[in-house]
C-alpha cells in the first residue's frame, strides 16, 4: 500500500494505491487526519486500490463526516472507484443511490 499527496490549487489530492484494508488502517487514518488538518478540500483517489474492506469503507465515511463537520470539502475523484471495489461497496451495504445523511447537500462520496 502506498499513499501519495499532491497539493493543487488549494486542494489536496490523496492517492491510495494497493489495499485499503484493516492491515493499513492506521496509516490511512493518519494520512486522512493530516489532510483534514492542512486543507479545506480533499480529493481522494483510489483508482489503483486493489482491495477494500469494511475498515477501509469506514475510514472513507469517517473522513467525509469529519470534513463536512469542519465545513471542508471531501470528494472521491470521479471514476476512481474500480469495478471490483464497487462490488465490495455494494456487498458491505455502503452503496448509495441518493447520498448519505452527512451535510445539508445529502452528498455521499460513494454515491453512483
């Protein structure tokens, strides 16, 4: 698993390659906390993620909630969720058609 960061026009792009799983949860959590601290807009790219589990999904949702609570932006790069991960998201019950309940815009980064 590899995490890279790139600051572009005030937005931080956080790219996670490899497994977004419990085995890497502490490292991913630390990167997400740092991102929330240093930017007002976080764009998460998981296009090269090879696996995701419930811990990875919970970290993404927690980051979304935290950033929304801080009046900051959180997005997942358009088209960056590989098809194999979309199936895991559905099986785990995280699939959204309308969005989640975080924030007034009812947006969810896992929404299709």
